[in-house]
């Protein structure tokens, strides 16, 4: 579905698509979960027809409620968009379960459900740098054509920013 090239985030769709959507998420964030659920059916046909590419950056946010998400990000396969989407979908489907775990139980859950740890540190650093550039540290943050949105954006807001 997508390949990594000059980007460090996971690329969903054709990186040559005319419209680039960049998202910053933390998988332990309830707002990010709602955003994912709200936008997947909107994005899917636009990705399939080559109109947009979605670039996703897991963001390591130093906030108590998101620390388990920070750990989960180490297990995400950012080199394969299909695997990444399956992993994120799985995490959101089992959201309450894994967020209730700690220590070795949490690590075991990630290893059994996501696979081995990945070398994602470069992506984490790039996400932090880009969010600072956009003047925010919130998740989810969505950027389309230099328009910065948060979880309160509507599908209509996204369509307008995309020129659709």
C-alpha cells in the first residue's frame, strides 16, 4: 500500500499523491482513537484513488496518560503501512485491555499482538521536531497544506483544506 522513502513516518498510499496529510498520534490517547475511527472511511477512497497520501508519526508525549502509548510505539512496524494499520486497529480494538496492563504484562501483550520491538527512534525525533515547527505538542494533530488541525476538526474542514 505504501512505502517509506524520504519520510520517517509511515506512508499510507502513494507518496506522489498531490495532497499530503500528516498526522501525529499517540495510540494511548482516546482522542487519537476517536480521530482514527472518524477518518478511516473518509481517507480510504481518497488513498485508493491516489488523491491523498497520509503520513503518520507516532508521538512520544511525556504525559502520564500517554506513557503506555509511548511504549506501544516501539512495537509498531513503520516500514509497512498494511501492518501498521492492522497494529493500530488492533490496539484500538483492545484499547481498554492493554491500557489496564502494567510492566511485564504490558510488554507481553505488545510482543504477542504487535511483534518484536522496532527501531523507530528516528521517527520519534522527527515527530517532535515537526510538531515544534507547527507550534503544538498536542495529539492528534493533523496537517494539510500547512493548515494545522486538532481532534475537533470535521470531515468538512479536512475536505476544504484538501480543496475537495
